[in-house]
C-alpha cells in the first residue's frame, strides 16, 4: 500500500494594511522559465487571490475537477500552509501543508480537507496511500519518492482532483514529477470563498494560521485533473516551465515576480482566468527560482 493542532493568529478586528511587494537584491536565479520568487517571512506575509473562487468554475468540492501545482522551498520545520481554500467558517479548509521533523513526526507533505466536522477526503487503510486518516492524506520523507519538504531545495507539489465524490483515487498527489499518493473522496460538498498563498486563511479572512516561511516561485491552476504525463512534464527535470504550453493550458498562472507588468504589489494572473492577487504583509521579490 502506498501508503493537527496548530497555533492561530486571529484578526477579528481587522488585519494589517495592504502593502506593495518590495524588490530585493538578487540572490541567484535558476535555469528554468522563472527566475524570481516571493520570499514570505512567516509573520503576516500572504497573497489573497479570492478571484479564483468566483465565476462559473471555482474549485468547489466535490463536483469540480481541478489541478494545483506549486513550486516552493523552505527550511522551517514547523507546520506551514503553502496555499489554502476557505469559506466563512473557521473549521472548513482545503490546503497544502508541509513540515519537517516535529516531535515524533518526520518530514511530510500533507493535504487536508474538511467542512466543519465532515471530511472532504481521506480515510485510513487501503483508500488512502501511503498515509491517511479522516480528512488528511500525506507522504512522508521515507515513503517511496517522498521528500523532506524543508531541506532548503526547490520542490514541485501537484494535487489533482477528478471532481467525483465517494470515488477511489479521486485525489492524486505528485511530488517532483512522481506519482506518490492518493485518497478516496467523500460525499461532503463545500463552496469556497477565498484562496490564499502563504497561509491557512479561513472565516472569510478573519483567521490566519500556519504562515509559510520561504519562497514560492510559481502556481498553476487547472479546472481539470492533469494527466500523469503532464504532471511529470511540469517538473521538467527540476526546472520551472511555461505551463501554458501544456494541453490543456492552466486557467490561472502566477509567476511571483517574473514578467509582472503592472507593478509590485499585484500578483499577475498569466492564465486565461485573469484573476490577479494582492499582497498582505510585506513579501519581497527575490531572484531565486528552481534550478
């Protein structure tokens, strides 16, 4: 077979003012399509991209197929959210969490999905692999093709969802070009209000926790489940690529500093969806990207 409690920062009375993303001196770029990334400090930095959950296609569970790909690197062992979906409740989410060694838990890449007390996916045993429990599925560093996501190297993590409830292997996980895990979906439906990069954000933005500390270089989002062949192609032997060359092309493509034509402070959508993001806190643009 292939296969948490967190501290909370609540801002019920209002959050930090929006601020432009600052450009910083070069730190060494990579050899892929992208050369830059956003550096998040783990305090208040995030990017709100709520536009991706509006319109006719909005990544809802359980009936809307999708794929989300992200390039990131971090050296922080604590549990942290790379991206997240939320709604008006503080106990409803779908997000990518990474962590290093925390207590008896080893390094892992984990997806969590919950609507109040009901799970969106994840069951222990044969329906989740390599590791799963209600509302969670994860890949540890010692699993086949597992990684330590906090080793300071660039990694690509992709999740695909077939858009089918109560279906085996409807949720699939790819890490650095390898198909590494899956989970059975459940019957719970949820409609998202927000999509955020760099933190777990819920309760219509009132609650934020698990801030990300590190770099994010590219996020691509499709409204279909990417094939295994295309998921492998996205990794491109460790280099970022222009995912718009794939068929289908992503609906949303965020390059985090590369090619932005409307100034710092706006995360430009280079996909067909045209849903730009806006920074909160003070992330910086650095010349650092997948090698």
